[in-house]
C-alpha cells in the first residue's frame, strides 16, 4: 500500500511584496532556510503519512468542510516568529481574514478524526512560513528585521481553491504536489 506525507493547504501566490521580503530577509546574514516563493502556503491541516486509498475520502471531507464557504479574501500583514523572539525557529507572515480559515481548520480537525488522523491540540493560528532559522547566527540583525516588518502590509488575495498536497522531502528542500483540490463556488453566480 502506497503512502505519502500529506497536508491540506491554500497556496499563496508569489506576491511581489512577499518575494521582496524574502530577498531582504536573505540579506540579513542569518542562517536561514527560506521557503521558495512557489512553495508558500497556509497549512490548514497536517495529515502526515497518508494512504493513497484515502485520497477520495479526504477529498469528500474537504468538500463537506467548505460546502457553505464562498471564495474569500485574506490579508497578509506583519512578520513574527515561533516560538519567541529569543529562540527563533520559524519566521512567519500573519494572516487576517473573516475567521474563514479557522472555521475550515476546525471542521477539518473534527471530520478527519474518523479517518484516523490526529486531532490538532493547539489552536489554529493563521500564518504561513517564510523561513526556518537554522542557527542563532546574526540573531540581532534578524530580530531587528522582524521588528521592522512587524506591522507591514503585504497585500491580499482571494482564496478560490483548497488543496490536498503531497510533500516529498529531498536534500534540496521539499517538493509539494497537489493531489486533488476543491474549488470554492460562488453560489450567487450560479
């Protein structure tokens, strides 16, 4: 039986403002693993090892989760770090929406449990990862960078599609492939 490392996500288009931040972040001299612009995404639910035979069931659950959700706009704003400014492991961009992402994530968490997927214990915090911090090299420059961009506006985009993705880990970084997707339908136009 074939398996893959799966997750449910929304792809982030490579907006010029985000690409510029990645370029500037790269110039801090910090020891980082930047996320490639084409790999930027918001993870709604990490699935982990997923059997190919479950793809249709997961797709059906995702359709149920978004059946009443119209295409919506999310706003990209500010930078932050996990877990904290003194011990930085992940640099992220914040997301503002009308709570749609949290609703979808919560619904996925509940409806995926009967399929054998773990329930996420931590509350969903809308964000997407820009970089992973490898070491504390140039920590002060990185802290200043985060502070300078903490409230910056990076634009917005409309979410029309939610995808089930496969992550293949390689020595040069992960390769993400869309397994299947669900399109949010604007029922007012139907």
